[in-house]
C-alpha cells in the first residue's frame, strides 16, 4: 500500500502542468471548484466518515477560515499566503473549543452531534454578521492583489487548491492506514468497546476534528480571495455541510478516497446543470441522487465498485501450523507462583450508585496474581457493575482500585486497558464493520501498544489460532455464531496481553459441549500468565475452574473462600434460593 | 450594535405577545417533527418542505378564491397520503434514523426546486380577508391570522396529547416506540400504526404551512431558516411529547422577541441556537 502516497503526489505534480496548456479561464475555475470540494469533503470525512460523528458544522469551520483570511487581508493587509496558516489555526481552535465541550458529553452522538454542529453554524454566522468582522455588509477583497503563482489569476487559484487537495488526500490516506485511523474506525462501530480496548477516544476525536477543521479553514482562506466579496449570509448556511455530506456518502465515507470521488462527480454534475441554466433542476437532481444513494448504495460508489471487482479473499495466514496452540507471544511476565499471596488487584470500599440505586455498596476484593477468581451472586447483586467500574466504563462513586500497586481509581477506561486490564462483554460487542482479524488487531494496537498495523495483524492472527478462530479471520463478526463471537471477545481481550482479564459471563448461552471448549480455553489463558476474574452462573464451570470465589449480594460482599466451601454456607444458599420456610426445628 | 436601551413597557408587552404568536407556529411546526422523531425514530427534514408546499398550495388556492381555512379540507388529506407514502418507502428500505435525515434532506431539495419552478424564488404574500383584521385587547393589538394560528396550535397539541395519553392507539404507539418487537408480540400492528402516524405528522406540517401562509411572506429558500429554531423547540420540548413543542416553541418565541426588542433583530437567531446547544450539552438525556 506504500504506492498510494506516491500516486497521490505524482497526480498532483502532473496536474500542476495543466495551466501550461493555456485553457480558458473558466476551465481553471471549474477545476478549482472541483479541488475545493475535494478538500472540503475529504477533510469532513476525516472526522465524520471515519468516526461516524456526522458534523453539519463544516460550514462554520470553513467560514471561520474564510473570515480569518478576509479580515487579515482587508483590515490588516497581511500578505495572502500568510493568512492561510492563520485561517487553519483559527478554524482548528474553534473546532477544538467545540469538541472539548461536546465530546465530554457521552450521549451527544449520532443525530445529536449533527444537530448541535448545525446550530453552531448559525451561532457563529449570527456573531459574524453582528460584529465588525462582517458588519452585515460583507467584506470586499477586490483591492487585494492575487499572488502570481500561476500564469493567470484563475490558474493561481487552481494551483493553490491543487496543493491543498494533494496535502489533504495524503493526510486522509495516512490516517486511514495508521493506528490512529484504526482507532477512529473502532469509535465508529462501538465507542465504549473501543475505549475499553485502549483507544483514547476523547483525544482521538479531538485530534481528528482539529485536523478536519484546519483543512477546511485553509480551503476557506483560499476561497475568500477567489470570491473576492464575502458575505456571511452565503457562507454560514447549510449548503456547505450538505454538499460535503452528499459527496462523501455518494463516494463512500469509509474510504479515504471516497469523498474525492463524490466531489468530482457532484461538481461535474452541478456544473453541467448550471452551465445549461438549469440551476433549479440541478438542485432537484442532487436531491434525487442523494435519495437514490441512500436507498440503493448505502456504502457509496467506491466500496460498491471494490466489492464488484474484488475476488473472494483467501483467509490469511494458512502458513501457521494450527497445532501450535501454545501461548502465542511470550505473555506478559508473570512471576508464576513465586509469591502466592501477591495481590494483583486490590479493591477497597468500592461504591457505585445510579441516581440513588446502590449497585455496589462498598466492597473489598483482592485478586491474587495467577488465580482464577469466581465472582458470583444472584442477578442484580452488582457483579457486572463491579466489572464495569474496575474496567473504567463507569466512574466509582467512592472507594479505591489499585492494580500492581498503582492507583487506577477514576482513570479513563483506555488508561486502565493500557495498565494491563482487559474485559469481555456478556453480550459480545465486536466492531461490526471490521473483519475478525482487525477486531483482534485493534486490541493489539492499543492495549498491546504495537505501533505498526501490519505487525499487529500478525500478532492478532496468532491469538485467533489460540482461540481456534483462524479460519474466520477474514469474516465479518456478523457471520459468526454466538460461540464464535464469545471466543472473539476472548481473543480481543487477550490480544492486549493483559495481566488481568475480567470475563463477564462468557459461558452464558453456550451449549454443554461449547462450555467444555470454553473452560479448556480459559485454563489455557491462565496458563499463559493472565489472572482471571470470572463472573459466571454456570456452577459446573465455576467448580471446575476457580481457585477461590467471592459472592456478592445486594452490592455487598457476602462470602469469600473456596467454591465448594462457600456454596455450602447458609447465607449464600439463602441469597440464591430464598429463605426456607418449612425448616425442621434444630435438634 | 444599537444601544441596549430598554424599550417602553407597552412595546415590550406587544413584543412578548408577538413572541407568543410566532412561538405557537414553532410549536405547530415542531409537533409533527417531534412525533416522527420520538415515536417513529425518523428525523424528517422534509417536514419543512412539506409545510412550505402546503403554504404555497394555500396561497395558490387563495388566488383562485378559496378561503385559506377552507383549503385545509383538501390540503390535509392530500398531505396525509404524502406522508404515509413516504413512510412506506422508508420502511420498505429499512432506513436508519441517520439516513432518514439525509434522505429527507434530499427530498427537501427536490421540493424546494419544484416550488421554485412553479412559484419562482420571489417573495409571495397571501392576500386574505383575515390579514386585514386585528382587534385590540387590553391595549395590545392582536392580528387575526396569528390568533388563528395560536388557537389551532393549542387545540391540535391538546388533541394529540389526549390521543396519545388516553386511547389504545396512543398506548400502542408509545409502546412500539419503546420496543417495536415486544409491542408487536403483544398484538400491536406497528406497520399500520406507523403509516397512520407518519401521515398525521405530514398532515400537521401542512396545517402549520397554511398558518405560515396566513401571516408570513413566502420564499422557497426560507424553509431552511426554520430548521434550527424548530429543532430547538422539538428538543427543548422532549421528543414524542405532544405539548412539549408548543411550550418550548412559545418560550423560544418570547425570548427571541425580547432579544429583538432589546438589541437588534439580527441577533434573534442566537437565542434559539444557544438554547439548543445548552440543552444538548447540559441535559442530553432529554433528547434521547
């Protein structure tokens, strides 16, 4: 894939010779507009296509750049080219300020984010109109000289946009193939699961937004001089966001080149309509294309084409002998059985309340290095809450969590993952748009702190062998059955090479035969050096696997000890089976 | 930046009143949107386009001598069918909530083009006998078209509220919005109910459109100007709630009117959007 950046650069260099052909100015302008939309659509896609946070506020960031440049030109007489970095900076700062607020609110996702960013556009627009930035009359730049980069002014704009588009596509590609990009795509599919795998979701979203805004800002800066007369009413509308959404959806928002394909197609279409004086029909046409695209090609032109052209992919990695089911990578060093009382995870007074409902009422739990600790209790006793708090999904209301002597209380989930704690979900939550292999590779990248994507895939493949899923490496998670999805959860949890694995009812819903497989697998997980906390209702497996169990009841610790001993205690039996009403009188 | 001098009490009272009237229209526009989003999980941007289409139809019928309120008799059933038809297509293709936003946006562009090619992009003003009448209550002028809008908005919102709250249909709709699969297991015919509801939402849009035609000048591109403020009313009022848009719309209308009276009219948009942003950031649970 290293050819791709060369192709982008070569195309950029070749296209730079177009002004030499002496084409009429309107051709330059048309090409300029095409490149302009490529920049806007591609930059939008870096946040919105990759992470699924659809922004309708791209017009605001574009407008921020546009007004930065025009203010600096008209009022402070900066040289034009120097205004472009300033435009990028202002747009990026605006984006970061916005993102720093809204990305903290967990439920502002999907439609809410879209509407929020739409609202921002009009707020910024209103402020610009009502302050001296615009003053309501607009800003005229007709007195500003166009720098002589190309032979004519129109070719100058073309070359500027070409440079900008080339840079934008390179950035979009580089993110697409990087660890950063993998994290963004994971956020798209399941943000909570991504965070638990170790993806720093908040920072990633913020960086993606900043890059996206900066590029839109540069495009705005160039466009200010191209228009030479700037009015807020034309800039802060929903035309820009809707056009870029349309281009990206049409071209395919899950690929770096998708928006560019869409941009070229839509610009050409629009031009052919406006040139023939059918602007109104053109608008209707775009609407119709958008509807058709949503209904018939929800993945976009590019992916549709790739799917048509792609040959059936052979499942990767047949070279490995599947019999080598030993621990794949020398797992994290575990001083096995060196000190039996060595406490890996120390939880003290852990409390979690949900609006007055006390799910955990202050529990103390020690998990010793190398053991399998069973966590039992009736439904609603706080087992899953315990896992959710320890893994960082919920912040504790009170109490302390200490792992390997480090305090992890109130750390974000991705930092807890990086510290060496992994978890599985009771209902598997794979990343639906990633292959089975990439699902595991993601955990290797983030939890295992591997930087290189190819290397992560290789390690991931070995974890697939460990869990017996190697034949499914190329499949989508949707194609797996429940048993395989549970094992995929395990492979993902293991791929970050954790010292502690929290298993949340991995056996639930499996057949007896599958349970035997899973029990054997869990034993192997412990043997390769991980400590396990095992939440389970299947008593046969609890008896077979656990070294020790703790029993929760109403969010409190009810009992602790070996499984066979604890389950005999009257208090535990009462918690599970209720009070005995017809008890024989004590002798 | 005109001064921030406080206007006189009677002027302020008059602007509060006009805020109530425009707020009632926000509420009426938002009602169908809120029901569709809250109960059908579809965000229908074309709602605004349908309202404008109804407004233009009303305008055209009025030019042929049909009374605007009488024209509702024809417009409402036609738009009911339109909305039900659109929903049938969306259900047929299993459109997700987000894609419904994009799809109806495309539809909005189409409707805008149709309006523009028939009635041009120029401003159009409905001329009816209502427009010339106003009456005076406690020293304040009450224009008749706005008063009709207020009555319709309050009456319809109350009626929808009663249907949702007290009838089996309302219970079935609310149940299906919580969990469609469970509701159908209990015998709720959700696909029929959804068609009914989608048709009703669009019919509500057409009523709002007729009210708009009574008191506003029309231009096709103006439909976008309503999106932000009406969405703000919908979210502030709570999704799927019948009285929410009206209450929230009135609140927004009054705060806009006061902002305009105290500062300059061009600052008005910032009110609704600031409210919207504050709700989304501070009380996101309200709209999910």
